[in-house]
């Protein structure tokens, strides 16, 4: 930290010669394009091309994944340009181990699962943006209602372990969205599209985006704007956001500094009330929430009232990242960061007397404020026992989290919204202070075999303050050592065996579940033992594949059991032990490797099998549920894509995505006629996209999801939630260099 504070801006601004030329380095980082500003530091190159993560925390994965000591995947800039995903869920379609469930039309209310974890709000995985968690608070409330717009994302890294350099929420894995870097090539981009979602009140969807990335000497700048207005799953849902992002980067001979930040404003006509009744009634009303409400199939028997229910969020974030290249084998990477997330949801209460003429509105008003500092150092290619070498990495991180959780209540016939939040009904203040440190070393046992032992220490203190009843107040401190051992072995040319073990940690959700007659109840920490082994290969030109087996035993496994009967927050319960065994496969073949042609025809497939099991646990009423499937864990997920590309600029593909069946509760005996209960069936969904370069700079594109307009239940959280209807968007992108 002292080194960071002592950094001289004057030194950063001083132009220098190319260090890559001095060192003979020829490999450029395809994600960060290090030579763009006339600078190309080589410290950390071992990690960028080697078996462990780069020391820069914004990049969980090396540029070349071939010999990475663990299971990992990257959605590249080329993938994003070719596939033109409408949402983060779409962008992750071809990543093995990933399953997604859309809770809204464009994936804003995040639903990402990794290796059988529950998808709802992506609570069980660490979701990051440029290396900073975007879970509301990993130590207090790990829900996620935000992911960055895909228009300003350069790549997405998915790290499934083993790992000690990221945590907590690291039993199942980490997803990191990397924003446009100011150290990339100069460009200015304008993009716009219009489209429709079938079965909703929003007549026309629209998206718009513009960004510019410019540089002068060794200073680079990125400015970006993205916006969207679209329909959702029910007729009453209308979704909208405006997003602003900026970054300034300065490069010197031995250091670089990046200051970045943004503001995301979300305004949705959206609520968490879903359908109750029979399957015949659901098929009768389909997406018509307003008429179904009048029929009594929603908690509030008032159709127009669902136009008044809103979700609102203002999200501010900032980061200062500094890399000091002490010499060509030693790098110190330090970051300061913070975010302020104000989200409020308002809805007509089901206890209203006679809506819409006589109603009462309630609100869930939450404010999250987090600050942190992270510093990591790497010593590359150190001698060990004479002939061996090792790359040592170590880091420390400190964070403070504040969570203000308020329930709001309006007066009779008072409309609540973001500007008028009503009276304070209940209030809690939750806090967390966390300190983490890690160390790992990549030991080059032979030129082809690397062993990576490591350890992480997590120490955090949580505090719970019920501002209405101090008898519920309490504090808890946790300390946990998380060991790791991983390896990679290139036993044949460009064919690598990888795997290992790590212990993971997931703090429990800390809010209403802690209010008990006996006062504060310290939540248990969720600990997992995670094993995996896999093989990745590109030995045959034009063919790549990756197959992995994984196993996790997780104790004190927390899950969302139900919603409160009075319409309140979700109730979280714990199982003594849950187990996940699975296999994931990914393969791609490209014709251009076999046939000399301007055409490239390709096929891509991913498949994940997860056998989840409650090893030991009881339901809320005391019934033994051992042997049942883990709630919200899908057994099968798959994606099959066929595509064709032409040198003239034509690119098109079609995908069949299978989202497997799962239970939202403890799969106890239920009423088969009630759509709120039972297993959610698996479903195949058809999507496609196409683009064509009209000129060198102008591209026309079209993309569509659920093209057959499949009518299906996507979730049963607080009633039956429908999957989004057929959605098509078409537009133009102008990219000037």
C-alpha cells in the first residue's frame, strides 16, 4: 500500500521504450493489448501464459488456458462479437458447468448457476466486475440483481477451481466480467437495435450503445453508455436501464495506473409475485398477469395494481488499480475500490382491503455500501532446490460492508415509488469487516508438470442490529483456513491433465432469518471440500475439447426454502450436508482447419451432468429429507450450436439449449395439480443470431431467443414464474477505428 501511495504521476506520464522489445517478448495479452500505448511491461508474463492466475486481480485467468492448473473457461471478445448476446445469461451459454434461469426478460435480476449451485440471484458464486465483487455483499447478503451490459464487456472469465486467490463464495466458482480497457486499440462504436417480446405490454424493445476508446502517448481513455427498454415474462413487466462507464489509464516504464467507475440506473415495472392455481388456469391466462390477478391467481386480486409494482436501483462504483513492475520478474498489483448500491422494491400489499379503490403499498428498501483494498505480489521464476523453479504469489485484502435493510409501509391509498418510499416499518443494520490473505506457488517440477500448493485465510466479523428490538442484536467472528493443491501436466502436445482440491467458504445470508424469540442466532459458515480432475486438448488442429469430473461435499448448506406467508422476504434454511458429483464436457470443431475455403462451418457443444444429493438434513417441520435432490440444482444442462462464417463478413449460428429440471423446495410430496409445487420440467429452447458486414465499419445484425415461443415454467419461487416469450432484436453497429 505504501508503494501505491508513493507512486508519482509524473513518472507514469514519462514516455518510455518498449520493454517487450528489450526482453524479446513476442506474446501480447489478447485481452489487455499491452502494446496499445507504446508500453509493454513483461513482469507477470509467466502468470499470463502459465499455470496460475495473473497477479492483476482484474484477470482471474491467464491469456492462454492450455496449461492452467484448474478448470476454467473464457468468453472472448471474438465470441461476444460473433454471438451478440442480449444478456449475460446468453453470453455464458457455451461455458460448461454453467446453467442460467431468467427471472426477467433480459437477465438483469441475475440467475447464474455453476456446477449445481442454486441459480436464484447467483447467490452461491462470486460474481465480479474487473475483479471487484458485484454480489450485494458476499459476507451479508450475496444476492445479485446486476450484471454489466454486454456492449462494454471485453471478456468473461469463469474459474471453477481449485483456487485460493479469490473468495469467499468460492465452493462452486467465480465469474468475472472484464470491462473495456483504456489500454486497448482506438475505436468508436455506435450500436442500436429494436425488437419485440411476445405476450407483453411493452410494444417495442430498444437497445442503444456508444463507446469510444482513445489514447494519446501513454494515456488512454474509455467512455461508454448503454441503455435498454424491454418487456419481461408477464404482460405487466417493463424493464429499463441506463448505464455509464468510464476509465482512464496511464502507463509508465515500470508502472501503470487505471481509474475507472460508473453509474447504473435500473427502473423496472417488476415484482416477485408469481402465479398460483392449477395448470389449466395457467394455460388459460398464459402471460396475462392482470386478468389472472382479477381471477384470484396472484396474491393481489387487482390487475391494474401490478402496473404500480416497481424495482429501482442506483448503483455507483469506482476503482483505482495500480501495477508496479519492480523488475521483469516481480510485480506488485494494488487496488482501492468501493460501491454504493441503493435498491428499493415497492408493491401493493396482499393485505389491502379492496384494491384498487382501497389499497396499501409496502416496500423493501436496501442500501449496500462496500469499500475495500487489495494488494498482491508475484515473484516469477525463482530457483527452487537447484534445478526447479517456482512462481510465488501472495496477497492481502481488507473490506468493510454496510447493509441497511428497511421495510416500508405506505398510508392507505398512497402510491410508493423510488421518490416516495413511505414510512419506516422495520429497520436493520448489518455490518461486516473482513480480512483475507493468500499465498500460492507454482512449482515447475518438469517442463511439462506444474504443482501448485496454496492456502487462503478468511477472517471476518459480522454484526446484526435490529433497530426496533435490541434484544435481537449480536456479533459473530469467523476464522477459516482454506487449503488448496492443484496441478497441470501437459502429457502430450497441447493436451493437458489438470485438477486438484480446494476448500471453499460461503457466508450465510444474514437478515430476517436471524430474528428469533431467543434473540440473535449466529449463522453457521458453509464449508466445502471440492475435488476435480480434467483434460483439455487442441492437439488436433481445428478440434478442441475439455472434459472434467468434479465432486463437492458442502456442510451447513444454506438454501432458500420458501417465501414468508405474509409476502415478506425469502426464508433461508440449512442442510447439514449436501453433495455434488458431476461431469462437464465442451468441444468445438472448425472446418477451416481441414478445408481451404472462405467459409468456416463450426459446431460447438457443452453438456453438464450434476448428481446432487442431500446427505443429511431435515425440513422445517422436522421431516428427514436425506437422499433427496438439492433444491435448485439441475441434473442436466446442454447447449448445441451450429454456425457458419464467411470471409466477406457473414456470421450466423443456431443453438438448442437444454435447461434441465429441478426442485425449488425439498421435493417432498406435493399436489401435482398445483403449479406452485413439484418439479420444474426441463426444456429445450431454440435461439439464433446472424450478422453481416455491410461495409468495413458497418455491421447489420439480428438475434432471437426462444424462437418457437415455448410456453414453460422457468421457476417456482413465490409461485410459478413463466419463461420469457419469443424475443427478437435487430440492429446496426458502426465501428470506427
